[in-house]
């Protein structure tokens, strides 16, 4: 508490104590610490999740709260799309989708997209399909079955939330390779660059299965898998890519 007070005073910071909150990060299986934090005899409120720069962080660094909040936001946008589609031409539907829906899905996706299994993104995928049905006039098959969206995804060249995550990860790794990302990110990934196989990475050593959900492991695994698939199809020259690295 004294260190917090000294830091605020030394940097001439003025904070609103009623709006200030703090969070203690812990493991999912860890016990909930009952530690309290005071500043000038005022007890600061402790929270388990908080929105920071548009992304909801939790004290266990899982992204269920953010995905749930984003799913509700996409559902609300679908209601607005239902009203818009009646007064706009069809050629504007795709730009409107990317402006209102895709921009929400793509924001910070590299960070929160690695939320564990694919099923964790299913509620968000359902909301995404609902927005497509609303905007592109996809009729229901029957009373109990909504219309299929696969053909609309392909026809309009709209990536699903899962493909959008893979694309964002590949883009982030490529930027790190080209030293276009912040230096800590570049150093974190380039240290695993393979010396023997061009354009591939050595996966970090992990002791716990939960560590395989971290960005350094998942991003390099997706990159290696994609590079191998592209090279086997003959659509990518590994040595050309390695030369650009």
C-alpha cells in the first residue's frame, strides 16, 4: 500500500478513488486471495474482470466473459441490420457487414481467440451466422431449422470466426518475422526460428497442457501447420519465403 502511494505521489498522478479498481491475477485452480488494497485509508474495489481498451480481462486470463459480451453485442447489431436491409441496396450489404460485424470480431482476436477448444467460440459463431441470415435474406428451411450460411460465407468471401482467428495469427507471426511488430513480440517468436527447416519454427517446450493455449505456442503451431499445407499443395515456395525472412 505504501509503495502504491509513493508511486502515485512521485509521478504526480491524480486518481478518482471511487472509479479506481484493482485485480490480482491468479491461476484457474488457485485460491482466491483475500488481500485488500488501501490508498490514503480508502479501500479500493477489487474485481475479477474489467474492460481494458475494449477487451474484458479476467483475473484467471480466460476469455469467456469477453466472448459472452461480444456475442451479445453481435446479436444487438443483427437487430440493427434487420432494419437496414429494408432500405439499402444489395451491393452495400457486404461492406456493411465488414464495417459493423467483422470489425468487432477482428478486434483483439489474436489475443482472446486462443480461448481453449474450438467449442468456446461456437456461441460467437452462431451470432455471426445469425447476422448473415439477417443481412443477406437467407430463408429458413422450415419452422425449426434456420437457413444454411456456408454458401453465403463462400460467395461473399466472408471468413468464419475460426478462419478469421487463423488469419490474424498468421498475420501476427509474419509481421514478427519481418520485424514489423513490437520488439518484445518479435523476440518472443523469432527465438524459436528453425535453423534447419526454412520458414518453420521450433515449438516452445511446455510442461503443462494449459501452456499450449498460450499465444507463443498456438501461433507457431498454426504457422507450421499452414506452411506445411501450403507447400504440399505447391502454392508456396518455402525457400523464397525463407529468403524474405
